[in-house]
């Protein structure tokens, strides 16, 4: 049965393009300039003031692979943690996990892939090998009582393999969940999914992982993100990942959009009477701030429209 | 984090069993409004032969309905001054309709003389919008259209009705679903075979769309309804999806997302046909449209207008 809960936990990730994907540094990306630590900290602090309950703060990857995240420790130590807000960080391996804990992390995230080729090209190992790495991290996290969030990339398509079987996504999601991830975020990494493929994939995953432990991470490369999120909500998912101002282009389609904009997601959710606890106007302000800092235009249609009218939106 | 108030608004549960395809139509008719609604809102004046070539390319892509031009006074809409030349210049593909806008009887007569075989009229669900746009009340505008309806009936020319501001008005703000239903019903009773419900400023969300369609479908059969969504706030595809789930099977869109929102300068307006078709095909819905030919048409008109496409599918596809 479809369900749309009135309260949706919002998980925000900024600069989502910057992950532990080694190829990123080779590609021309919109956010290719290194953002100063002070700006990142200010961004996170501003986001903390909007009501967002989860803000993915940084990534403990090697700065050799992701220079943008080289200041991970300074960022984590510099932010002002708002009460009732989580600040998960990415930890691709034990080394990263240990650094994260030393820097004060209280929640971490690990990334799996539903595509073998993507896994090999990105982190130079098979899905199975990556799971073994994550088992170590999750085991250590358990000892520290640190919750772990799991991500599955290429859930609706892979830039190398093309179509991905829903059963493969389910297999990886189940593995992460059973290993101990409290939540599994299913990512349409290249934004090719439609409500059709989203529904098929979710049906398959929900045979093994309860909807209450699932999140969707939709990219808007093909303009399908909000429709995909809508169908996911109807199927009982109530956690949505998004990025303020739609930060982070699609590395596989230069100049195309990537992450769905938090502002556009909020506009839709609020229009449906779904509570998020987030102040949309404040998020728009944060988007303005980071876009000015990055000298770029927002990818959010809501922000674009609001910025050019006296605000005739009904919300 | 604990969720509280896990209460589900039933009105959004428009399908059962976790399937995106249950309750969805098997076929959707796409009404391409780029050559008229799209170009009308583009600043660059495009020569007739470019418009003709665009329409011919769109015909070739499999679109079943292409709004070709508008028989309004060129004084008001200079982009449509070449209406007769365009109408006479296009290669009409068998099985494809080429409706034209006719705001009054004079426009209707000129349209028929130029070979139009289908026309469209516009009403508004907002009194203020009607007054500011065409200087008369909603009821007065509908009375004017009765002349057109009468003449169209005599000439055996089908008429499509549009209702604007169905999910919000730039002047009035919220628009009552009951008002939208009233205007839609009037147009339908007057003889319009189909009523296209337009979110003129793109402020609608699946929430507002659901309420509005519930009200309208109590007065007009859902088979005679279409949605015309603007993407100004990025909500168009989600709004279209919910409309499909409620039984709508006619969707208006504009190639390359031509036509900005006149009320939010620089913001996007019409939803891009490419993005709509991509979603439809992903849902297993038949549209009859060849997406790659459609993208060719979009690329052509964007080159002619010297602008970037508003279609995300087109943007993504060009760069992969």
C-alpha cells in the first residue's frame, strides 16, 4: 500500500559530488574550486539553523583522492553542532573511521554499489570486497556505539553497465542492513530512473529491508527526481536525501544537474502537507550564500523563481 | 531519529500494491504547445520558415497534437504575426491535429480561412487575472467565447478549452478548486471537447493538483481533461504523475521547455516535452513519440533562438 507520512526526516548532503570516488578529481566539475574551510563551516552552521535534522558534514577519505575534503577534521571540529541534528560523515574504510572518531564524529556512512563495474572503477574492488571492508567499519562502529548509514549507488542505472537488476540492489541493501546499517539510502547515481523503475526497485528492496529503514537519494539529471521521490513516498519511504541549491553536478554528463535541490523537495513536501520541520525560506538563504561563495547559479527552481518575483508562491 | 505523527494523508494514496503502473493510463496524448505557447513567451522573434520547420520536425517525431499558432492581433503578440503564413506553410501529417488559438470571432474567422481545423479558447479561474489580462471578468470572457463556439459548431471545427491559474494566480494567490471546476464545467458545457487545466505560474504541488482535480472531475469527465503544468518551481513532473494516477491521460508540454514564466523573469515556464516523454516511457506508457527525433526538434529551435534548452533530458543526453 502506498503511504505518505506527514513527517519526513530530511537528510541533507552538501557537495555530494565529493565522495570517495577517485575519478572525480579527473573530471571537470562545477564545484572544482576548493572551498575554504571557513565557508564549509558557515554553510553547515547555516543549514543547522534551518531545521534540517541530518547534515552530512564531510568525508574521511584520503585527500589525495578528494582534495575538497582534505579539511575534514577542521570542518568537523569547527562546526557548531545544533542539538537534535546529526552530522554523519563518510568513512570508506577503517582508517577513515578512526580519523572520523578522533575528530568527534558521532555517525558515519559507508557506500556500496549495486553495479560491479562501478565498484571496480570507483574504489578498485568488487562489491563483495567492499562489503568486507564495511564489515570492519561497522564492527568498530558498534563498539563505539556509532550508528552507520549505508548507501547503495547505481540503484536505478549504472554509467558503465546500464540497466541494473532490482534484485541486485536488494541484495546489496539487505547486506548493508543486516551488517548493521540503521538506514540504507538508495541512490539513482546518474539520475536515469523514472517512477517506473523506482517503483520496481523499491518493491524488490522492500522484500528484504523494511521501508522505515530506507531512504531515496535521487539525482535530477533527467528531471525525474521529484516524481521519483513522490512515488517513493507513496510506497512508504519517508527519508529523502537532497542537496541545498542542487549542489553537485553529474560527473557523467558535464554541465548537467545532479543532486535534487533541497528547496524543490521541501516545496513539494510542504505543498502536500507533509511535515519536515524545515524552514524553506532559510534554506533558500543558505542556498544563496553557498552559490555566491561558489560563484555559481543555483540549480533550485524554487530559489530561481523566488529570487525573481515578489514571491507569489503559495507556500 | 524517531518519526512522529506517522499519519498518512489518504488522498495521496492513488495507487495500490507498490506499483507505479497500476491505475496509470496505457496511453497518454501529448499536446505539444511549443510553437505557440512556447514561442509566444520567447523574446526573440522567429521567422515563419523557422516556425514551419519546427512544426514539421515535431510532426515527424510522432506527436499527435501540435498547437501551431495563435490568431490574436499581432499588435498584442508580435511573435504570432505570421499566423497565416505558418498555417499555410506547414506539412500536415495525417492523424496529427494542429489547433490554433482564437481569442474571439474575428480570430476564429481568420483561422478557418487560413485552413485551421481545430481551435482553442482560454478562460481563467481567477477574476483578477482575467481582468488584468483581457480586461473583462471570467463570465464576460466566457460569453465572448460563446460566439466562437457557435461558429465552430457550424463549421464542424472542434474546440479545446484552456483554464489558466488553476493552482494559483500571480495576483490573487490561492485559487479555490471550486472556481476552477466552475470554469471548466462552463467550457465543457459550451461544447469544448477537452479542457486543459493550466498551472500558469507553476506554483502547484501534488497536494494542490489532487484537490483541484477532485473538484473538477466531479463536473467534467476525467477523459475530457488535460493538465498543462509549468515547471517554474520544479514541480511539473510530480504534478503530472499525480494527475496520471488520477486518470488524466492528456498532457500539455513544450519542446525544450520553450516559454519562460512571464511572472518570474528568467525562471522556467512550460514543462519540457522531452522530460515528460522520458518519464512516460519509463512508466511504460505509450505516447507514440520518438524521443530522439523530438530532441532534434528541440535542438533546432534552441539554435534558432540562440538559447539553451530547458529540458534536463536534452541537457544530459547531449553531454554523455
